[in-house]
C-alpha cells in the first residue's frame, strides 16, 4: 500500500497532469484563434497525452489500493499573441512537470517504495522526450522570428504530429 504522504503526492500529480491537458487544450484553442491549425493540432495531441498520463497515475493509485482524489483544475491563461511566446510557456510548463516528477521519485525513495520508484521511471523518461520535443520547436521559432513564411512552414510541420 502507498504511504499517506506518497498517496497525497500522487493525487497532486494526478491534478497536475489534468491541468497540463487543460492548459494545452486552452493553448490549442488560442492557436485556432490565431489561424495556426497545425500548432493547434500539435497541442490537441499533447493534451490527449497528458490525459493519458493522468489515467496512468489514477490506475496506479487504484492498483495500490489508494483512493484517487480528483481536485479542482485551475483555469489556464489564454493571453498568448505569438506562437513563440506560447511555446516558451509550453517549455516552462514541461520543466515544471519534470521537477514535480523528480520530487515524486525522491519522495518514493525516502518512503522506501521501490514499486513506485519503478512506476515513476516511465514518467522520468517521458519528460526527457517531452522537453527535447518542445525545445526543438522553441529553437525553430527563434530561427524564424516573426517571419510569416517561417511560421507558415513551422505550422505545417506541427500539423504532421500523430
């Protein structure tokens, strides 16, 4: 069984993953409003992935005979005016989630819960991939700046995500 401290931390991470999904869906809506359907698609796929991450944590809590407690999801911002600004925020959010995951690993180690440490390793690996993926987009956006042709090509590329 999960310790009370670890159960609370996993429930908090469940909420953080649901917020991530909500945030990326808000970002997708903003991209649609900015006429960037490729970026919107990329973010909609990302939102779905984040919901899947939440489900993994939910199922793990249940498997370990804990009670998953759903909390209120904070309202995300919606004030992005540039794609570069939006993806800078995606990167900052992914770095925040990485720190949360690493803190969870440390807590599981302190609690002597090897099963949870093993479970969280998937999330550690996933965060490395997610940060690299977002960083590639951020770097491309820096290269093109506000050039409409560059943004057009990046948007087309983002639309290819499956």
